[in-house]
C-alpha cells in the first residue's frame, strides 16, 4: 500500500514543480525547490516499493521502515492540501470586483491584514515541506549513505518472494478427497463430448473462479474421467502459470504428444511439429492457470492447434474472465462455491482423520467453522489441517471465534494463493481493493458510493480529475473480472456495474493487507473496548460501531491521523475537533439533530455522509469545505433549504438530497458548481429555484428528476432555455414531473440530450407534446408516461424496448397516431419494442387494430414479448390482428373485465401463439 500512497503524492507534486506553475503562483518562498527534492526522493523509493508490493514483505524492520516512509507521504499529502487551498484563497481574493469607494477602502485594509496572515501561512507551509524533506532524507540514509538500506530491502524481497510462488499442478488427483464437484464434472464432460457446430473450429471451454475455489481440481477430475479418456485420442495437461512462456508451452505440448522431449529451440519449428502431430486427431488440451492477457502470445499456438479434428477441445482454467475472453472461449463455466455441508465434508475429512473420543462434541463447532469458509475448499482444507492438531473444545472455539485474517495458518496456506491475483493489479487498483476492508462483511456494495469513497482518499486522482468516476468504474470492472468482486448486478440501460459483493475470504484478505492501518471496532455490550482493540496507533481508517455509547476512539488510536472515520449509532463527543486529517466522514444514522460548526475546520474533508439524521439546518461554515466532493443528505427529511453559500463548494461532484426534503430547493448560485455529477432531484419554480440554476451543470450524469411547477410565464421559457438540458450529454434518465400549467415554449426549451436512454413524463396537461420527443431522442430505450393528457407518436422511436403508460384519465381511444403511422406505404412501428404495460386508464374503451388490407404493408411491434393490461375496466377488446403478428410470449390481464370476458369466450386461439403464456387475474 505504501507504493500507491507515494504514487498519489508524486502525482500531486508534479504540477507544483513545473516552472509555469511556480511562476504563476509563488505562494511559498523556496518551497518548490524543497518539493522537487522531496518528489525526487519519493520517486526513487517508489521504484523499489513497486517490487515490495509485488513480492510481499514480512520482516518487521523492513515493514517499520516502509511505515515511516508512508507517514511522510501522508503528511506531504496534507501539506499539499493546505498549499492548494491557500492558492485558491489567494486567487479568489484577487478576483473580487469592488466598485463602491468605501468598499474599496475596506477591501484594501482587509487585504493588508490578509497579506500579513498570508506571509505567516506561507512560512509555515514552507517549513513543513522542509521538515518532511529532512525526515525522508533521514529515513533513506539509514546506514549513513543515502539509500544504502535499499539493497538490503531488495534481498529481503527476493527471500519473501519464494513464499508466493505458484506450485505447478499436474493432472493427478485423489478423487476421494474432492467433495461437491460431481455436478460440475458432469456438466463439463457433457460440454467436452458434445458435437461441434460446423465451421466453428475447435471449441475452447474455460473454468473461471477466484483463487482457492478448486478450478484446477475440477479440471483434474474432468481430465481423468473415463468418458473423456475414451473419447479423445490424446490428452495433454499443461500448467501454464505466469509468465506465459510460449516456447516452454510448445515444448511441453510436443513432449506430451510424442512422449519424448523435443530437441528444438525455435518457436516456428515447434509450432510446425505440433501442427503435424495433431493434424486430424481428436485431442483434449488442458491449459491450467492461465494469466496472460496478450492475445498475440496465444494466437500462434491457437492457429497450429486448429489443425486438429473439429471434435478436439481446449479446457482452460483462469481467475480472470477477460483472459477467458482473450483465449476465444465459447463457453465459460463459472465455478460456484461449495455449500456449507460440502465445506464441512472437506474440513472434517482432515480434522477427524483420526478417530476422536469427543467427536460428537467437536462436530457442531466444526460445522460453524465450515461456514466461515464461505464455500472456499482451500479454506476448508486449511482449517481442517489446523484443527487436526487441536483436541479440546476450547481450542476449536478459539478458531471459531477468530477472524480468518488473524490466523497464522491463513497467512501461510490461503493468502499466498490470493496474493498471486493481487500482484497482477496496478498499484492504484491494489489500494482501492485493500480499502474495501472497511466495508461490512457480506454486504451489498453500491459501486457509485464505493467509487466516491476511493475518490475521497485520492486513489483515483491523476492527470485528469474530470475522469475520476470513469477511472473508478474501470477499476471495479478490473476487480470483477479477476473475481475479487462477485455477485455483480449490472444496469439494464448502461451495462455498468451497479452493485457487487466480496467473498468473505477475499474480505479477510483485504483486511490482512491493511491490518496495520484499518480497524473496525464494534462495541455491542457493556464491556467496552477489548484488549485486541486497545492499541492501533497507526490507524488511518476507523469503522466505529458503539451501540452502547461506552467508549471513544481517542482511547485506542491517534485520531488526528485518521483519514476515514465511519461512525454508526453514536458519535462520541469532542471527536470531530480532533479529526485533523480526515478525508471521509460517515455519520449516517447517528441520530444527529444539529451539526457542529467545528466541522467547517475539517479542511481535508472530501466525503461527508450525514444521511438519515434529524438535522434541521446546514451550517454555513460547512460551505467552506473547499475539497468536498460528496455530500450525502439522503433521508434528512427535516432539513430546511441549503444556504446560499453552497455555491462555494466548487469541487462538489455529488450532491445527494431526499425528495421529501426542502433541501432540494436551491438558491441562485447553484450554476457555479460546474463539476456536479449527481443531482437527482430539482424543484423548478419561480424565485430561488429557477430552472436557470441548472445552466452550467453540463457534467450531470445518471438520473435527473425535475419537478416543474406552474411555468406559464414568458420569463419561464427564458429560464428553461438557460437550463440547457440538451447539453447534459451524460444523463441517462430524465424524469419531468409537472404539477401545474406549462407553456409550449417552456416544453420546447426542456428538450433532453440526444443520448438519453430513459424518459419519464408525468402530469403534463398540454394539448400536445413537443416534437423533440420523437424527432431528437433517437436512442431512447425506455419511456414512461403517466397522468398526461395525450400520447405522442412513440412508434417512431427506433430503439424503444419498454413502454409504460398509466393513469391516463382522458385517454379513451388508442389509434394510428400513437403508432406514428400517418400515410400509405410500407411502415414499421415500434420496431424494437419488447414490453408494453398499460394500466389504470379507466376511460379507455378502444384500441384500434390494423386493417386486413394493411397486413402486408404495416409491421407493428415485431419484437413484442410481453403485454400487460391492468385496471382498464372499459377496454372492449385487444387488437387481435395486430397481436397475432407479434412473437408474444406473455399476456397479463388484470381487473379489466370486458377483455377477460371476451377472451374467455373466444379462448384466445384466434390470435395468440400456442406458446404464449396467458395470465388472467
């Protein structure tokens, strides 16, 4: 983790060292030279630290040395915060426009006073940078000569690296020791023996899963299956591992095919020999433990192997789905975790290898321990081996009550397997992963919130701050493809990861990596803090749960060093004033009724979560939090409007407010928050909440809900035009909720961006919709229209997949205009529509069907799979001719008795496919 921390600081130092910045803002005399010297040392150390992160270091002296370097890096990061904030204040003061004479006099006097204060601040920052430079130099000169200590560290790294090397697996397996893989084995054997489709060539099947899940074991079972041995003429087992050595792999394939070691060295010659040997033969090639992403290294081997018979198969095991994709996999087998009972079978087979007198007493404890394995067979084997030499109930209970990451056996037998995957990550992604240890175990991780937490710690900072969220999503995807994240939920519109989970063992591994700086304290009884929690002086991140209000973090750690403080249930008094370095402050559900003005002194704060508290007022002092990126006020329903000074939060990117709170009323000045990405709710009216407040917020992304109230004046059209919704190209969903009259020119000005994927309109009572709904929004996939006076011709939307219509009190007829068919000739309406829901339209009586003579010229809803009609009691009939031409798979009718009667009398045979499921309620 030290490497990622130093990397973050070096990136922040870079622009300060550049001459153009030095000339532009000379805030601190001689500080840039000191900063350059500091950056140079940090860069030199960073090169070695990359190796230390990769190999893993356990020597206490070396680790202590690394922690000292990290301390300096953290402190330098804090100083850089102060530096940049002073720079901003200096520029802000210089840009003020003062016109009145006495204001000028007052401003001059004030500037003079600030000048003296500024000199003092400059000197303080300069001295701090100089002091940090000296400390780093002292650390580096551990044995008199600068960096003489580093070669010793290199030797230490080389020694430690042996601990994490991958053991090369063979095809041999003891079947009796494997539990719970019969179904997986049969599925894979079936895939290997199935016939190939003509022209597809040799099929590649991949077993994908996290380290320790049993991918190699399953491949061994399949390789040795009697059905497989009979089917293939030759079977080849190659342990690939890392790095991917093409020549070694080619030699191993030839050696296995010919049962003799080839005396060849040229890759080309080896490939020719392989091609000749496998030509026309039905073979099985197992490539175990593949890590390589580079297709160019694999492609030559793949081409020469393609000369084998079409029934040949290649079976790959890998931890990374992107590797499986690169290999050309046609079928991924995502390996599932074992059940608790299967884990216990693995554990007990080892733990109870010798008969014990107290077997019946120990078995219930063993079953509970097996649950801690969370389906990971490697963990079950490791804990079984540990329990094998423990005889008493107390010893077994000690294992049960210990966290996996605290057990020495985990460090020796489990974590090295995970370290192999961890070492493949970039330093910044490593830091992001290990920080996930602060999240609750077995919790659903909301990806957007996680990315904001990473941002607050500076893990996503770099050359372009504008793309931090995009970089965060890239890191999430990287961790997911390597199986660090599981249980992925993906948005149906964007394909982006919305949520995920971490396997308990993976979480334990992250905790192991951060055990010196990340602590979780959970006080759920009257005992207070346990001895285990009594000392964590180097804590940087603290998760504090104190439902008994029994203690305070100041008793166990240097609170002033904390960069993350997550508090639940109870906020100990006087803690806020001591959080000098905190970047992330989560006070959600703490029962707060008021906020201390002291929070405005937390100058490094970037993430502030005050959600689900009873606060009524947002202190103006908090508007001075220059670095604040995320402000979460969800569930703060008692909160009054936010202060005008909110526009000072120029680095704010995510403002989350409750729809039920007056905080969604904003004063003028919101348009100054040009970096804002998240603003889900906005109430538009006259006065303090003009639509023009959205003027410059063109970075908004995700969903935006605008409540539009009585905008029927000419000035309202100007405000709507200023809002420039059509320029907010990162929006995915727009919801326009009308609660009063709206002029047509206001509606015209509310034109959404052309890339919009989902549009929801509610309460619009205009005579007609503006043409932008069908002329400009060509990418819409989902449309919802509720409580409106009419329907636009939505059939023209070429990519619309789902349409929801409801509570249309004035709709009594649904005709050709809705389909967008206006004249003669060939026409296609709703070409991509898959689902149509119409509900609560009580006045609706008729749905116009297509005419018989139009059947050959008109195509309507050719992709419709699901139709749901409910609470439409006066609808007389469904358009049978229209529906008979759709591939309808489900028809759902509820509380629409006229249709139900007609349908029951006709049996539905006249227009429905026999495979269509009909649900009548």
